[in-house]
């Protein structure tokens, strides 16, 4: 019985917000901006923790929350399927990789 309760509570209560939802409802809120900052920092640590970087900004810059928001807007403006509601984390990652590709 305890295993069933634990398994049921381990599932997320809701899906990650979409990039469009973030832009329309959360991009100006303190909590929304903090969430985006957390994603950005996490992606930076992922790249720093191994030999494979996931994006490569110049060492001389620090990417701001407003720049991340612009990356998201730019991606959505040129997205192949503009009606698709992709998760915010995915769109931020794609935007960072597109804006700051790593040399092969």
C-alpha cells in the first residue's frame, strides 16, 4: 500500500509551462523570471560539468534574463510550427544552442 501511495505522489502534478504561456503570463513576474533564471543556470552547469558543452557563449559575457526572453521570442517568431506549444525549457535550450553554437 505504501508503495502505491509513493508511486502516485512521484508523478508531476502538472506539465512544464510552455514558452508561449511563459511569455504571455509569466515573463514579467518575479516568479516567472526566477524560474527562467534557474533553467539558464542549470543549463550552464550541465555544460560545465562534463566534456560536452550544450552551448558556448563567449567567456566575456553573462547571459541575462532579458536576453533569454529575447532568445525565446526569436525562436517562436521563426519556429517551423508556430502553433506548437513546446515546453519553455526546450525552447530556451534550443535558443541558447542556436545563439551560441559550440565549435566542432
